[in-house]
C-alpha cells in the first residue's frame, strides 16, 4: 500500500466516522425525545412504530434539505456574481443549453446533488468563493432557524406530542445537512463544501484554480471539447502544489485533454505520475484516471500483466458502482472486446453507454467517448481478436 492509498484509507475512515457520528447523534436525540415525550398510554409497539415513522419522516425532510442546500449554492452564487450553469438533485439535472433550460439525467458518485455556476465576468475574490461554496450550508441553517423557534414554543406551550415532533425532525434534518457539508470532509469519492472552501482559499493560485474549473465546466456546457480550449488553461502545476485538491484538479484536466487529443502515450505518462505522487486528487478523479489508464493499455500494447495490475479489485468495485458512467462503460466495452473476446458482453456495455449518452448533459464528452469506443473496435479488427 503506497502513501496515497494509506492517506485515502485514513480519510475514508475519518469521514465515515464523522458522518456516522453525526447520524448517531440525530438518532439518539429522536429516540430520547420519543421515549420521554411519547404519551404514557402508548404501548411498546406503538412507541417503536412512532420511532420508525419519525425516522422515515426525517429521511423525507432530509431529502427536502438536500434540495434546499443546492438552492443555497444557486442563491448565494448569484449574489456573489456567478451565473447559472446547472442544478442537479440526485440524477435529475437542469442545465442551460443554447439559452434554454433543459432537463437531463446525470449523476456523480458520492454526491446527492450539485449546483454548478458559470464564472462571473469580474473575479469575485475570496469572499465570493466562500459565499458560493457555503451557500448551501447557510440556507440549511436559515431555513432551520424558524423551525427551531417553533419547536421551542411547542415545548413551552406543551402542544401535543405529534405536533411538536414535526419541527424537531425538520430542524435536525437541516442541521445534519449543514454539518455534513460544512465540516471539512474528504470522502472516498469527493470533497464536501467545507473542504472545498479550505482548499480553494489558500492563496491566489488556488482561487485561480477554482475559477478555472468553473470556466472549463462552462465551456463543456456550451459544447466545447477540452482539446479545443485555450492552451494556457492547461499548465501542469509543480508536484508540491498539487497536494492541494484544487491544483491537483488542474493536472487531471490536462490528462483528460490529452485523452481527448488521442495523445495516449503522453496521457499514460502523466496519469501514472499523478497517481504516484502525493497529491490532493479526489477519489472520483483518481478512479477515472484508473479507467483511462486501463483503456490506453487495452488499445495500445495490451500487455496482460499490466492490464491485471491496472484492473485492481478496488477498480472493479468502482466499476460496479459507476457502471453507467461513460468512461467506465467505454473502458469495459473495450475490456470485453479485447481481453475477454466476448462480443455479447461488449454489446451490453455499449447499450449501457448509449442509454447514458441519450440524456447526458455534456454532448461534447459523448462525442469524445464515441471516438474512443470506435478506436477499441478498430483495435480488435486490426489484430483479429
């Protein structure tokens, strides 16, 4: 286990403990409330049913708070000077495409939602970056505050148990959403808002890197491919700088651009380097780099021992979790054709690719991935696998 794997494992354990602990506190508060305030004439069965019902209601209000959270990013992002890009809850995504709002289906592993803004014409500075990133947390807290006051009054006036439980559950859902997103946490796949604020506001370079990510996303939404974007956007930072997640993302985008340009040897060298050094690359990007490296080996030298070393058990687990992702389905299509010589399985992966592509918001990425699908098919035809 190398230094990156050890660090990722520690981060995953830490984030899991934090989120489990926060969830446990919420569960404890609700349990104590029901046990102490539930009417005495209720039987044990009735109390347990109330607990289950309350937890289900909590789950529903938490989903509402997820929508509120993303709306907070949108609201405070607009106030900071950003412009609307896309708004996603689970896999339902609203994007602005050619001046019109359209619904697409798109998901990102490790996230329940995402609000992406377009870069403002004038730099928003450190304050604007903080406001946009923590906008969701702020709106979670703002919407929870009046409910908390209502709960206090409900307890003070000794209102019926059922009525008092409603604002309590809603408050806890809002607070939990705020803490999970506000406390700096690096999960297995992505960084949360609190960590992004910490990483983006270290210095001018990290602020610029955050703004660059938004600019690239904006161009992708507008239909431009990475290979057609300005060269000056893709300058590899020093290894030391890439310990910061915002700067590390710059390296990932360069690798992605090399893949888009079909400069596979250069892409492989860079990806191998990025995955070897101690860096702040998020788990999601790290996994995607792993699939790209596997693809490059498949259509290139196709060395079985290298393929086995790249397609690790961890990457196989990720493949199951993210199989509908274009990069994953494209790579496993190539794997089925070239390694397994299984055209039936390859057709299944291609069908899944097409299903995802049909509602994918970044049509330019679909075009790029289709080219890579075709290259895999060409590799098979040339070598008569």
